[in-house]
């Protein structure tokens, strides 16, 4: 999987071949085919590995704190090679329905599920939110993908999802344009 992820990040989907993966991994193509019999199987496994990096749900006690924790996790997981791999997969999925379903199940669906839990808890606490989980998931994943795809390469970890983006995402999801920005990951003002 390391070879697949690095090749996708370095070369993109179009140049990913099982021969290139085998060479980078230092194994024979026969060895590779025993476990992953096709390029599609390799992509499925790569998308699955990205999906496995999803964090367990965190309950900070506030919708803002929960959203900040989720976004901080996205920032750390999708920084670097994993984010570049995801952009390559998403780019190709526009032309491949099966790959799009794989990416959706590995990336978008887990994000939506986390947001559903966050919004459900917020409603239970009486906190107002205006976005539905599906729309919020598209906003979050789209923002992260845009930041990864258009990065200038010189930025650091925090440039993937800067505080200004986090604040805007929280405002969009909660519907509170007057929300004061917070200074830490817990959601305290």
C-alpha cells in the first residue's frame, strides 16, 4: 500500500500500473497479483486505507468543539501524501463510476457519518445548526480537497485547513455568521 500511495501522489492515477507498484514495493508482479489481482483492487485498498484513518467520534460537549476536533483530524490525516493520493483518486473518479463509489464509501460517507453524530448531539443539547450532514460533508471534503489540490507546496501542516477555513466551515454548518472565533481546539472562546 505504501507503494500505491506514493505512486499515486508522485505520478497520478494515469501512470499507476501494477508493474510500477511491484517495482516500487520491491516485489514481483506475481506476488502483487496474489493479493490484488487488478489495478482496481489496488485502488480499492488504497481508498480503504485512507478511510481507515478516519478518527473515532469525539464528543467535546459543544458543536463547535466537535467540529474543530473533526477538522483538526482531517488536517492531520490528509496532509502530505495521503491528501495528494486522495486528490488523484477524486480526479479520476469523475470519469469512473466504480472508483467514485469507492472514494465516496471511503472518504465522503465516513465524514458524513461523523457529522451526523455531531449534529445529532448538538440537537440533543439544544444547539442550533442549519446544515444537514450530507451537505456539511461535501463542504468539509471539498474544502480539504481544494486546499490539497491547489497547495503551492511550500505550506505546512496548518495550511491544509487554516483557521480561517475552519471558522467559515463552522459558520456554514451551524448557521451562525456572528460566531466569535475560538483560540483552541476545544471550542472555547
